[in-house]
């Protein structure tokens, strides 16, 4: 028999049968809701059909009658409700996918990953390359509709002439489309994947990309260059000299601060945020490097070791290269002396790392992994990298001193 209005109003905690599988559930808090119990395929189940406040007794009884009719037809009302909810969600996703553009998804991807990237410049590079190359083709296109043809129309004009840019662009598009798939904004295969897809259409990067090594001076000429460099004045010249002595990258030197130098231990600690591998790097300093630092002026309130032209600013990107360029500005008819003999191009600060690497192998006969640690390179062999995961700091000290001696023409066992 159905519950009366008074019985419903004063019902205590527990389950109260209303008939035809319908029950009124009263919780300890006094909250009241409707439960429909049924049996189908020898399995007892129950489902909630709403609260008393939202669904009065007549409506609950009417719904219970409809559910009972479904059961008589062999339909499980719980599974039917789930299926309908999934269908609604799918339609909602389709609607969202149809109006969500590649540009919107790319922006969301960059925003979500920005904190994991080393610096703001990396995020800006993502934004610039995607907008410059992918934007005109698929920027405004629904992300669910992007095809292999779209990807090829972006990549093919660049693949031969700007292979490295195109390869990096393809990887970024692939990640954005994978992100869209995770958000259920697209389905199926990712049209930007390389292996098993685009590699069947585009030539391998290694086949079309000519590796351009940084122009470097043969190690045999480094001491001649250092003699010339030591006659030059200015912060840029001293920074370049320090770069050569430490075999570090010019960006690491330009932004070096006095707080990173320990004169007692003759050690320079470069923070991970300034390193390419994003790991802290320790550089043992030779006597020549220490002497150079001690002779530099220090400006109160300015932590940079190598002072820029502006107050409390580091040297510019071009300051070190400008020193070499000035050296090569010789009288007309004379050959510029500071060039890479294999390419004929003017040497660059980064090239001295190559000079050091060649010297370490051919003159110093130092183990490969020792020189790689000095250059803060990641070893390509994972097993070897794990074995040599230490910094080899104390073993690197005599090597860096020998290099400084060689570069400055001082007597050394390895000079």
C-alpha cells in the first residue's frame, strides 16, 4: 500500500515501502529520497530516482511504473540511464570539438606546461613557431578536423630548406594534437606522428639536414688568439678570455655573478637554470682564471662579474662575438686570421669548446667522459651516463689547469 502524505511527512530513519518497488529512504540527517528496487536476470539492484523535495510522491510513483515496464521488457533501467548519460556527454564533446580550434588548444597546452619549461623564452618559441607556420593553415580550424594533408601543407614547404625548424614544429603540433585527444576533442590517429606515418612521406631529417658545426679555431692556434685577446681591453674581451679558459658557454659567462665564485676552493658553481641540461654545473678554475677574476673591477650593487654597458646589466649577446669581429677587421687585401679553416667562416665564442674538446683528445689524451663532463654534455649512452653520473670534479681540475696552461703558453705536462 502506498504511503500517505502524513506517513511520508513523519517517516523516521530507514527504508519505507511505497509499493511496486518504490521506497522512501530517510537518512539520519532527515533527508528523504526515492529508491526503486528491482530484480532482473536473477540480480537484485536499486537506483535512486530523486529527492522528495524535488520529486513529490505522485511523480515518483509514475516514474517507478515506467521503470517497472522497462524491466518487463528486459531493459535494465540503470544501464539504460548510463547509456543515455554517455550519449549526452558524447554529443557535448562533439559540440565542443566542433567549435574548439587548434589555436585555442595550443594556447591551453602552452599555459599548462609553461611552469615545467626552463624559461619564458621557451614558451615564447612555442607560441611563435606555432603561430607563424601552423597558424595560417590550421589555427582557426576545429582541432577535430585536422588531417595528414593539413600537416603536410605546413611541413613540406619547410622540410628541405628549414629542416630543423620543420622537425621541431612537427613535434610541437603532435603534442598539441595528443593533448586535444586527451581532452576528448579529437579521436583517431595523430596525423603529426613521425614513425609509421609521416616517415613514409617525408625524407629522414638526417638525409636532408646538413649539420652546421659552430666555426672553431684549431686548438693549435688558441694560444696565438689568447695573446691577441690579452692585449684587448673591455669587459667583452675579458669575458671571452674567461670563456676560453673554462670551456663554458658564452651565456653562462655573460650572466655569471660574483656569488657563484668560491675563491678558496677555486670553484665556479653555475645554477641549473642557466645550464642547457637544467642541472647545476661545477667548473674548477685554473690559476689563470682566478687571476683574471681578481683583476676585474667590482661595482657595488652590481652582482654581474662581466659588466654590461648599462648600469646593473650583463653583457649583451653580441659582446663576445664583437671582439672577434674587431680582430678580423684588418686592412683590405689581407686575410682575416681568425676563421675556421674548414668552412672559411669567422670563428665564434662557442667554437672554443670544440677547440678544447679536440685538444683534450689529441694532446691531453684525457678520457672522453672527462672532457664531456667539463663541457656539461649529457652522455648519449645511458649505461655510460649512469656509470659516470658523478661530476668528476677532482679529476677535471688538472685537466682544466693543463688546458689553461696550453692556451696561455705556460709550461705544462700536456702542453
